[in-house]
């Protein structure tokens, strides 16, 4: 089965000059790239790029004043403004990427969102499944996977199942999206075996905003959430899974040439997840408990995001296959 998507957007936020990855994303004729500027972004370089919608900080403040203020500046969570902009422009699907995710030649060519897809299906009795467990690097673990479950993370039953995914979390060769403790210990350089994809699971599993494609309907509930450290994309991922949206993990379509990182700072920023993610996932219902787990500033941002979604919810059709 093939599917046509009328409006496809790529969202990046950056403070760097155009990278190899950004330039390549801008060249994809069937995708529209939105670059979300921040205070340190070299604005003129992006304003001069062809086929790029650049959201200058002044535009963001004028167009989305409450949401912009709720997010704050000098934060990767500015990408949330790009999500709203794509939604307002009637996006069918959006791809969230980073400026160090260099797309491979087949990036964006094998989209299975909305398509019945046969996949490996990992069933576990644990609360959460680690996507790295399904790969040839099962000793590593995904950022945001509860550390309390590491001991038994590779215990599961593998079957086959056909699912219709709402979220396509594509993998990343190179420096993968693992947490700071895992990176300190292993410093891996990964090339994931394509034969192990695609796969899905029967429980919660973390996905990120690096090389992930979602539907318009998911976008109504999914954002980059500030004030929760490096759980900014992981906790919203668990939230939309709790709402019933289905995730499929697919082969690597980028090479992650990771920007320089301070791993000690990353670890500190992940501590909220080390402490509270397992509690969140063990809550009676993640949906009703969701806002209670968020700091006040994060809760305010989520509520402002939902207000913006409501403003534009009538102007575009939710994609269906």
C-alpha cells in the first residue's frame, strides 16, 4: 500500500550556522523546512536560504506571544513554535530533526504512518520497553528509559504483528540517542542492523524528536516541553502513547554527527527522569496524572500549546491513509 501526503514539513531549531544536515533538508523538494530561530541564531544566513521558512524571534514573539514567553529563550524547546507553525499551515505530517542529523540518501522515502505495516512485535511484562533492546546494540539503552528497569530490559517475547502507526521513530547511525550515563560508560559509534526493523511493542517505549515523523493528529498533543530537562521530548512521547497513538521504530535514515555535549550537565538534566519516569509510567493512568507530574512552568507551557492548537484546529484535515 502506498500513501500520498500533501503537506510535509521538517522542523529544526538551531543556534548554529547552516550545517550539512540543514542544507540537505532544505534541498528536499517534496518537504518544506521550517527553521526556528533563537536569540543566538545567525538570522541573516537562514533568511537568505532558498526554500526555507525561517521563524525569526521577532516573528515568534509577535505571532505566538503567550507560548513564546512560556517556553523562554535559548532553549531547544523553541522547536515547539515550529510545530505550531506547521500545524497552522495544514501539515499532514511533520518530521522533527536536529541540525546534526545528517540525512542518508533514502531519508523520507519509506514512510509507513497510516499504513498497515508488518513488524516484529516485542511483548514484555515490564512497564516499559527499551527500543535499543531490539537492535544489535542491546547493551545500550535509549535516553528516557527508566533506569530501574535496566536489569530485565532484554527479557521479552518476539512475535509478528501488523499495526497502523501514528508515529514513525527512525533510528540514527553514528552517536545514538542514549542517556548520559550510558554514553559515559560506552561512548558508542553505532551502525544499526536494518534487518531488525521495523518493530513495535505492547507497552510504553521512549522516542525522541531526532528523526521522528508524526501525524497532524499526534501534533495536537505532542511538543518539546521545557523545564523538565532532557525529558523534554520523552515525557510528551509517553503521554501521546497513553492517549493511544501507536509507535513504530524503523531503520536508521540519518547519521548522527553529534554536536559537542557536556555529559555531566546532560546527566544533571536527565535526573528528573531517573527519579520520576518510572513513577509516571506506573501511575494509574498517565493521561489523568500527566499535568500533576509537570513543574508549574512546564504545565503552563503545555496549556499554552493546547490553546494555540485550538486556534488552528479547524483549518486543516487530519491525515488518514
